């Protein structure tokens, strides 16, 4: 616990005066940056610079000493730094019995700072709902493009912003999503906002060779092993296009069927196969609708592409054929600590490698890495994290065409790695633009369909300039810009990025906690997200709290206890983002209720201010 010996009012006056002097000196040192901004942004830029200067010092002893005298502890100074310092100096001068100094009025008072933050929030995210101030953003699933009723239900449950992820689907789907959102009828005075998230230069694993075409039929059992629901297999016995599969059914085609089946099979018809384990399995005919037969299996079966089957009734064969259309099982690697792994520059399917009899790899596992810059920038000894930090590795060599890794972190039973999983290089500094050619094409395609655009994987102020120039070329200067802070470079350069971005009229910041946790280390995430919140509050910018809020609930319908606490903490931001899932409607309702309750009795508390880990400009 932080403690401090009592200090005299004179000592405290001198300490706070020094903080004020440092704040003004820092402002003066960056006068050119302030003057380059629109006049309505300059107060926010000054306050941000004051905050950065003050937070270079360890304020904790001073805070305790001020509190001992019953004075403001500077625990809530983000929106009005100079005003907070001046208020303390005024009280200390009263204690010293001296005439108050004739200090110039601060450029941003307590009331003005809060007003600027609220104004900028409304400007970006629209006015709040009557029952809560924090907005709710929801990532739309592909199905939302064709389901107006589901979208309307999300809006009624509490969705204020619809997020379209341009890393998935395509322009046609995105446009349908946006049109559905715009056409939503609800009690709101206006439809939800539409945000598109540009994909950016995301680093992902490439394709893996498939494991084969195999289908595992598994009946459901209760605790005593009794069957509660058989496994259902639908068989299409015609050359016409297959109908869509019904929920809970696997749908295959009967190939080389002979002879032609009668219009109606006997109810006692059975489908018989010898599965991949050599076990004979039978399914009883459950229904027949024209050429579509549905069979119920009460024992597990492993089916493969081209597997022969027969149809029979009381021993009499009615027909035979082969199973076609068995789904492909995606490839995967299973990696253990100490295993090698090769990342390929060439875009070709990876494979799990080959082991010798002693268990060592004759050919190491390998797969493609989509980030071209990794093969020019990464160096031996730097760390690599895969699949949201589930697998860790060190680079042993960079040949230019391959990165040769050694696994350092994995589950004891081995960790699975599949295609389209994230790869993070937290120790590597990249000099590549955040705005890719794909992003430019997506911006142009969606130019008239979004209200907000989120920039992914930015690293520098230049990335902000690039996005603003692209919007200007499309005559979309009016669009809101959301900066996603999700890598170490962006976190380290946040002050410079914010000062550059303040030139844009509608601006916000998203704390993308998933990648950020991997980049900075999970143990630093809580501290980092607090510093981003403080910095944005000092710049009077709204923050979107994102990644895995109520994620378990969105997927399963039931939140975990830590998730509930995490959801409550999102009251700190101006907007909370939920990801898609089969139970997203319940998650939106739940989060809306949590936020309404928290706003009823939430107040900021004093926090102790050690030096920021984010450096200055």
C-alpha cells in the first residue's frame, strides 16, 4: 500500500506548482501541433498535453499527502488538468494565509471538460437512450443480411451501433446488412449507426491440408447411457440439387445408386454401412419425402467419402450405392512445448509434419503466415504468439522465406492450431501502412453505407493521415473515425496518434483487448486499458470497450461470473461492444440491464497515479 509522510502546506504548494509549470512547459513545447488543429479541438489538445506532462511524475505520495489535509487528491483530473491543479493551489494558499495568485484562467474547466467529452460522444455515437448513457455496439453475423426481424429484436433489446466486420463476408453481404439496419423500425428516434471495421494488415495462419472427408454420427445419451436422441442422417437419392439440411441432420448424397428406388420404401427399411473402424452400423428409416430419406442411428458411426452402403428390408436388399458429399474435416496442427514450427512466406497449404520413430520431427510442421512484412522485419530471439495467445514461440531463424520457430507455451496435452488464426509479433516493429489496398477497395464499395469506420492495426500518426485522405477522396469527411488500439506500437505512440487524429471532427478510440492482451502480455492488459481510458478522457474522446464482453453468454446463453464483473466495468467507457453468437439477443438485454443498474449508483473513485507506462511525444 502507498504511504507518505505528512507534508506541510508550503511543501505541497511547491510540489503542485511544479506540476503546473511542467504542464504549461509541455504545452509550449508542442505549440506547433496545437496550432495545426481546428480551433474547436485546441482546448482538448492542450488538456491532453497537460495530462501527459503531469503523469510523467509519480503522484502517489502527493495524493496521499493532499488527502491527509482534506484536499482534492487529483484522483479525477483527466478532463480538466489545469483547473484541478489550480483548485488545489487555491486551497493551499488559503491554508498558508496568503493572497491567491493571479493565475490565468485554465483553458478547460471541470464543467467545460465534461461538456467537451459529452459533446464529442454524441457527435460520434448519437444521443444516448433515456435509461443509460453507455451505448451498445453489436457485431453482426452473416445471417443478419437476410433477417430483418432478428435485427429489429437486437435494436429493441438495446443495440445502438451495428458493427460490420470487413475481414469476413463480402461487399454484397455488407450492403444488405447496412440496408437492413437502416430500415429497422423501433422506438428509437433514428436507426442504429452502422460501423464498418476495415480488415487492415492482420497476420493470420493460412490453410492446412484437410484431414479427409469424415462424418462422425453420434447419438445423444443421458447420464445412464440411455439414448435420448438418435443421430440423424439424411440421404438424397436423386441427381437434382440437394435441398438444405434440416437442423440436427447430416445431409449426404447417394452416389451410384442401383436399382432405382420405389416411390415408397417399406417402413422397416434399414441403411447398413461398415464404418471406418470396421464396425457394421444400421440406421432405421425415419421418414421419406420423395428422394429424401432420413435414417436414425442409435450407435456411433464414422462415415467417409465413397463408403458403400446397402438398403434392405428383413434381409432383402432394396438397393446399394456410395455415400457422397461427406464434409471435409479441416486440417489442424497439435503443438507441444519444444516442437518446431515453420511459418511460410509462400501461400500454400500447411501440414502437421512427419515424426521419426523416436518422436522427433523429420519434417517440421509448417503453415503460411499472411503478413508479408513478418519475413522482412522479424528477427531471431523475438517472440511470436498464435491463436489469441494460446500458443507461444520464439523465432530461431529468419531465412527470408521462412520463420523457424520453437514452441515455448502450449497446453500439457498439446494445443491445436487451425487456419485463419491470429499471429502476433509483439517484439517486432513493423513499418507498414495500416490501410491496405483491400481496405481502400472496401471503403470505396461501402462509401455511402456507413456512419463510422474503424481502422484496424494502426501503428502511427501517418496511418491516421492515410485514412483521412482516403475519406476525403471519397467525400466522406463527415464519417466518424474509430481508432482501434490493438498492438504495442499503437499503445506506445498513443499520445502522438491522438494529437494527429484530433484534426478529424468525429473521433473515438476502441480498446481492442484481444490482440492488445497478446501484444502487451495478459498481465499488463488491465493497466493498459486504464491508461488508454485516461488518455482518451484527457483528450475528451469517447472510448469503445471491446473484445469478449459477455462472450460466453453470447455463445452459450449463460454468462460466467467474471464476465458479469467485466460487463459492469464497461460503464467506464462510452460504448461497449458485443461479439456475435447464437445467444447475442440475450447478451444485449443482459448488458443493457447491467449498465442501467450501474449508472444508478456509479461514481468515479480516487485512483493513485504512478507514472504512465505510455511515453510522451
